[in-house]
C-alpha cells in the first residue's frame, strides 16, 4: 500500500473559505491525501485565499515567497512539493499568479474544487494547471461527502454552504466578480448534508452564504424556498440543537425569516446584519440598497418577535468621500442599536470595483483615527453585554477541552466563549452555567442546575461615544 500523501491547507478570509477548505480535504482524501498542520513536510500545499481587501490578497504573495524556499528544500531531499492557489485571489488573478510566483503549480477558482484531482494530474503532466471558469455543473453535486471520522474530528459545530455568490454589487466589493451570481442549493441536498453531520455528532450548524438570506433554493415541493422555510426544515433534524445562519443583507430580510425567529426556539437569537455605514449619503454611494431608517426598521421587526435577540455587524470606515459628519452618523447608529459584536475595516480600494474609481479619498490618518473610535465604541458595548452576564445562569453548548487543564469551553447563544471546570463528557451538550467572572472576552463559571435568560441590551445612555 502506498503511504498517504500529506496535504496542508492554509485558509484566509471568511467562513465560506473555512467550509471550502474542508470540502477540498474531502475531495483529496480519495486521492490518498491526509491533512498535516505543517507546510514544510507537505506533498501538497493549498493557499485558500481572500481578495476582499488589499492586505488579504498581498498576504498570499508573501506566503508564496516562504513556500518557494520550502519547495526547494523538499526538492533537495528528493521530495516533490506541489503548490496550489485556491479561493478568490485565484479567481480574480488567474494566470497573473503564476507570472508573479512561478513556484505555483495549480490555480483553481472556488467553483472548481471538485476538479482538484484532475488539475493535480494535469500539473504533473503539463507543468501547470489553471481553472478559473465557472463550470456549468454544480460543484456540490460532485464534491465527495466527508467520511464519518472526518466529521467527528472537526467537532460539534459545522458550517454548511447553502448559497453562493451575490447580485447586489455594492460599489466597494469584489464578491460578485470572484464568487459570481447568486446560486442556491436545493433543500433536499442541504437536509441530507445536515443529517449526515448530526448523525456523526454535530450539534450546531451555521448555514452560510455570501448573502444567505437571498436563499431561494428548490424546496421539497418543487417550489422556491426562502431561508426562513429552510431554517424551519433544518430545525426538525434530530440532533441539531442550535441552527444559525450568516451573513444576511438588511434588504433581504423577509417575513419568513422573522417568523422563523418567532416560531423556532432553537434558532439562535444572534443575527449578523452588516450595515457598513450610518450615513444615508454613504450608503447610497456604496449602492447598499437600504437607508439607515430601513435598517433600523429591520432591527425593530426582529426585536418585536424576540426580545432577547442580539446583533452584530460589519462597518467600513473611510469610504471615499466619507466626512466627519458621515462618520458621526455611524457612531450614532452604533450607539442606538447596541451591538453584541462587530467587525470594522478601513476601506480598501479593489481593482475593478466602481468605488476604486472615486477620486475623493479619505486620508490614512483620518481612517486610522475613525477606526480606533469606532472600535472603542463597539468594544465598550461588547464588554457591557459580557459584564451583564455575570451573576446569571446561561445555556452553553460545550465544544472542546480548553488550553487550561481540566477546563471545557463552549459558547453561549451569542457566541461568547464560556469556560467551566468539568469532565470532557459534557462536550456536545447544552448545559446551564452560572457565570462568575469575565476574563477579557471569555465568561468563566460553573455548571448550574438550570438556566435563566440573561441578555440585556446596553442602554444608549451607558455608552460613551469615542472622542
Ligand atoms: N455580504 C455581506 C454584506 O453584504 O454585508 C458581506 C460580505 S463581505 C465578504 C465581508 C465584509 O467585508 C463586508 O461586510 C465589508 O464590511 C467588508 N469589505 C468588503 N469589501 C471591502 C473593501 N473594499 N474594503 C474594506 N472592507 C470591505
Ligand atoms: Fe459584497 Fe455583501 Fe454587497 Fe454582495 S451584499 S456585494 S457580498 S458587501
């Protein structure tokens, strides 16, 4: 029997890439590859790249520089190392990658991962293989399913891609170009995937998509189903105790999604709903298709059916033309909504997007200063929510042994990490925990007899807007 070949995947960027990396491992398991955590000893290294900001794409080239040395060292030891670039940089730059980094053997776009075995063979025979077209067939139909032991090794929480691509064309964003137009997977296939995960120990699933609430897959009745209907169906899968979804667009929140939060107690009351800016002028320039008023209305509709719901968001500071007044409107919106968490980024011009053509840019100093003020505000909200948990008893889904001996770590409904001293057999269970203290962003506590509701939204008056 041939010894297994070693595969190392390094993923950058979003949850979609985390999921894709696992599917690439599954696709290559059939070719005799097993995963290794060390690039230096690998027979195949895949960089699963992100193109969303300039920093993310440039990281790929510095990593390829390091891999060049590792590949030369492997060759000196009589071993062949292949290097593949996958993900959105592969899709956007194609051949250019090999021109800048001739060490690369395979370039593969996100829609072609089911072709990886053939592309590796082609690279062996022809020296190089590049595939960045959008193939006519659905890669999900051809990608092999993970083996039960692979699912178990990945833990009790899993992502499942249900939708890919985006038709929104926000003026700053490369996603519609790198991931293509919106495509939704059929309900029956998603349900099969989720059942297989649940049968092998998965307790929490997050259905993901670039714009997940634009989901419109074929339902079991042959009609187009919304995300709300899909969530109703997934909540029925035995073993799945915590369904979640991400990332949603404010304009695509429909009544079926609101109804899912009203009707499904298991649907986690935590919604990632990016707004990007609190200024209508900037939202229009971003082509976001919603105003601040629309966004607040959507938040109110969620809160009307479930008071304990919490929100997170994405923000871009320093979009071309953003004034101090626009930025203050963003701070005001954050203060008003009260986020449990949020990601904030400095605007990064992306080649080929309309915003990259706008001349009126914001200085690097202003961007840095605005980002720091926004992050300070978001951080104070997150800390207020974490502090409010102290003294209450909360349900925690336990995931794995923590770094500290004897501790097990899990997550609350709002994805706050929670640590307790307990035996490892609690992994996979949802148990009440009495929260005693806070260490940075982690809650510390002990197992308790029963849970009580704990979420308290920070009042606007408690929040100090950064100076
Ligand atoms: N579909 C999601 C939505 O509409 O909010 C966002 C998906 S995008 C992969 C993740 C986040 O990256 C965005 O919400 C945005 O905040 C950020 N982002 C995208 N393009 C960016 C750019 N050119 N510069 C800075 N941040 C950017
Ligand atoms: Fe990008 Fe999200 Fe806008 Fe689509 S909706 S273009 S993924 S930011």
